[in-house]
C-alpha cells in the first residue's frame, strides 16, 4: 500500500498593509485668524509708512510755517499741488490733513484779488474744496468750521450761511483759545445782519472771553471792536461782576458801559 503524503503545504495568506495618505499640519481657526490680523496690520503699517513718505515734505513745510520760520519763495507754490492730491485720494489722516490746511491758509495769505484776481479765485476755490473734505473727515473740529466761514466770507456768502458756520464752531469748540481768537477776527468783520443771525454764538463767545480769558488775549482780541460788534460787547460787559471789570480796565482794556 502506497504511503499517503499527509504533509500539506502551509499556505500563509499575504497580508497587505494599507497605509493612510500623509496629511499636512492642521491649524486651529484661532491661529488662522491671528495670522490674518497680523497680515492686515503689516499691510496697514506699510501703507502708513508709504503715505508718510509721500507727504513728508509737505508736513515739514507746514511745521516751518507754524513756527514762523523762513521758507523759500517757491515752497508754497510748489507743494500746494499736494493738497489737491489729499482731497482726490481721500486721505483723512489728521496730521496730513492739518499740514495741508496750514499750507493752504499760508497760500491764501499770499493772494491779493486786486493784483491777480484769477490766482486769488483759484486759491479760494481750492481752499473751500479742501475744507469740505477736511470736515467730511473730522466734522467735530471747530477750527475747520471757522476756517470755512472765513473762506465763505471772502467769497461773500449770505448771512445765514456764515451764521451757521460760526455757530457750529462755537458749539464744537467753545473754549479753545486759538479757535476763539480766530472767530473774533471774523466777528469783527461781519455785518449787522450776520451778527444778528448768529447772536447766540456771538454772546456765548463774548461772555467766555470777558469772564475767563487771560488779559493778554482780551487786550489783543478787543483792541478795536467794530461798530457792529459794540452792542453785543456792551450787553456782555453788563453781565460781568465789578471785580472782573476792574481787573480788565486795570489792564488797559476799555469796556463800553450800558
């Protein structure tokens, strides 16, 4: 009898290991948000630096004008064009807008409607456009309102408009010395109709001036009140106490009596 082959080959199944695909690193939403904010801040910082470099000379010129330092004869005509660029590009950065206004006002001081009416008219129009832009950026700035009133006065605006502009300035900057002084430059020039339209603002400024202003400011502001302003000054002076009136008159300032 033949011997049976009981030895069977052992079949080992082939085991194939399936590896999952490699995944990249994962980031939390908070980290992604932080990265986005950082990128925006970097872009904003770069943009601010570029803007500062663009208007650096204009700001330097404005500082020299404010300090009454000597400047070259062609400095203002050269850089006045940049103020148009501020408006056209919609820049609202306060230091740039303020520098542009300083240069514009210095340019207006150079103009004379008798010598060159066209240049004067162009400067007035440029200043008015600029001030409207500046007010769109900072509507709460009382200085801008009185400056716009000055420009509109030079162009011969109607009493109601001037009264509105001056009242806005008084409401927004009732006690800032430089702005109060600027308003009195115009109060002394306005006609009776405009002063009547703005009577509450006139009275407010005069009461503040007579009761709180230091003597040097009082003396320079009230050195030569106009005939149209005198009735308002008389009414305001009647409301101050005798000790304050005595100090004012001792400083060489004559106040009208009722």
